[in-house]
C-alpha cells in the first residue's frame, strides 16, 4: 500500500469499530470481509472517508483496490484475499488506529504431492526419513480428504520402504484421510543420481 495519511482528529478509536469475517480459504479468490464503522467523539457518523487497513503476512490482496468510502452511516467495507494459509493480524490505520484482531486463512483442498528428505543418502544403507506431503494449488500444506494410495517411482534402482530399517519394501503407500504426510525411507545399492516421483 501507499503512505498512510495522518489520523483525523475527532474520529473516535473507542466508538468506531472493525469487524472481520473468517476463516477464509487461501485461494486468492475467497475473501474475508472487514466492516468498519467510523464515529466521531460525539458518536456521529464519519462520512466520505476511505479507511486504510494493514494486514500482516504474505500474499495479501484487497480486491477492488481497498476499502470503500464510508457511507451516510459511517460504514465502509473492505475485502481481503490471500494465497498464503496463515493467521494474519489486521489493524485500521486511517482515519484512526484500531487493532482489529486476526483473520485465519486456511489451505484449500489437496492438489499435489511434494517429496522432501536428505539430498545425498549413503549408498547401500537405509536412508534417513523422507516425507511425501499434500499441498494445495498454492503450496500450502493441507490434509488428505480421503484415504489416498501414493504410488512411488524412481529413475534409478532406488528401493522404497515404509520402515526405518528398510526391511519392508513398498511402492504403494497409504496416506489415511486427514493425514498431511507419509514418512518413507530409501536404499540404493548403486552410486547414482535418481529422480523420485509420487502420484496418486
């Protein structure tokens, strides 16, 4: 956003209010609605003022370009969207400063599987733990909405195992409903570079 103008004298931080809806899916389209009611120290409506909000966190947008000017009742509305799932703090910073609480942006449904783990496991030995995890379209961690069978594959001769001793090989691993990730282990008797893949 731009530079924040000075507060307007006579606008009451005590009588003015800010209400926020939520939780909201972090898809950049779904929006939280902030309802701002501006009142003077004499409890009269503050008309024709365009309020400004600050929102913490990442990937925040305000569809419509910001808050609407306050109407005849001193009421203004602002829409807030994000693609980052996190708890964001909101404050009214113009025409008066009012801490407005938080909005929870939550991940959308699972859209992809992502593998993470050691980059260079020792040849011939059971690796440290790897994880295959579910993320939404924007890379926010999420959970399986039903039991999912994850199919593991590799460009090399890598073996996939569900136990830390690499005794139980498995290319098909179950990710139960409401779980976010599955832990697995690797062993490869060859010194090679391999690309790991996971799909459902």
